[in-house]
C-alpha cells in the first residue's frame, strides 16, 4: 500500500490587515506652517525682548580697556541698572530720543556701553565723572573738582600674547618679554586708580599723548564722562573734535547698559575645527566680574 504526501494549499505568508489611508488623513498630517512660523516669531520676539530689557552678550574688539578687558573677551551686559532708553533696544532699532524709563545715574567706576552720538556704534568705557563734576586731565592724571584722583603704582601685569593680543599696539618693544615658563607675554606698567566712592581698578598710562591734558570742563546734568582704562590708546569723552571718539560727555540716554562679567575669552585661533573651540579658550577669564573693587564706603 503506497503512501503519499498531501499538500495543503493555503496562504503562503501571514496577512496583516492595515487600515486604508484616506485623502483626508493625509491632509490632517500636513504641517501647519502658520503655527510653525508663529512659534518661531514668538521665540525671536522673546529673545529680542530679553536682549533689549534684561541682558545681552557683548564682544570686545579693541584694546582700549586693557588691562581689564582683552580683545576676544565675551561678556554679559545688563540692560536695567540705569533704566531703559532708545539705546537699550537691541540692534538700535528704536529711533534716537532723550526719553528714559525708570532712569538712574551710573556710579563712579562702572563700565558702561555708550553709543556714539552720530553713529549706531557701541563703545565700552568706564565712568570717571558724574553730572555736576568738573573734570580735567593733567599729564595723564584725572582731576575731579580740582583734586587729583589717587593713583598708586602696582607691579607690572603680564598680558597674553596671541592672535588677538600681539603687544604691538603699545609701540614699545620692551613690553614683549618671556615669563618664568618660557612663554612670551606683554608686560605692561599699571596704576591703581581710586575714584571718590572708593571704586578702584587698574589703568595703563605708559607714554605721553595729546589726550593726557584735557579741560577742565563741568559735566552737564544728565551726562557722564567716560574714559578707557588703556589711557594712551582710547578714543573716549576726551575726543571733542574727532569722529573716533565720543565727542565729549555722554548723555544718559545714550548708555545702553552696564558690563557685568566675562563669560569666556578666545585667543583668536578658533576655526571650523571643533578641537579649536576648546583649545582657543583662554584660561582664568571665565566668570570674572567687571564690577570695580570698593576700597571704602561711598561718601555721604
């Protein structure tokens, strides 16, 4: 008796039922571009508002605030310490005017962001005279209300020598030396200057220039006098007739904020190579405060 195999003819693969995709379903899956654009616009508006009314980042492009600020420093500028005005608005989108909201006056020694009186160009300088003060500069030394501002010689400071800081700007080759570790540094003479409220900070005054003698002049109400810490290489309120400087005292409505602290600093070697994002960071610069030291209680 022979045997035979019986073949069952059934489905050759497992069948899974899937719901049919209708045209209306495809329409429901389309991106709501209006909602996407609205969300992006709200996000940009929030960033713009934060930059205009709370704080914004700032980049140091020049050596006018050496030795305290280096080219390549990135810092935070707060917008609210002196109230708000047209120069507070990011990108200078607001028209110029003399209005101020919740306005107040900077203190001696504050590092502020004045806007040029004729151009939409931000500067960074230190407040050295307030409304009503009489200021003069004699042989590089500030005189406030007829009294020379105290200055004390301190040990020379070593500034980095790198792509952002070459030391050539001082015009004195003797500043370029080698430190104890064999690295080239820019060794600059410094003075500690102290203003009437006790605010003190370092300045560089290493040669004689035309701006070493100025005034005297009385600061009008609603204005302040500002100078760079690198006194021989700063275009500031002492420049009355040059487009490089600030053409005299700065109206308070032209001050867009106060410098608070350094977030990080780059030496100028950053490139598209991700490794350089870390190797170009300068050491011991991050989170450095930019508020001046106070050596005594404010007068009055």
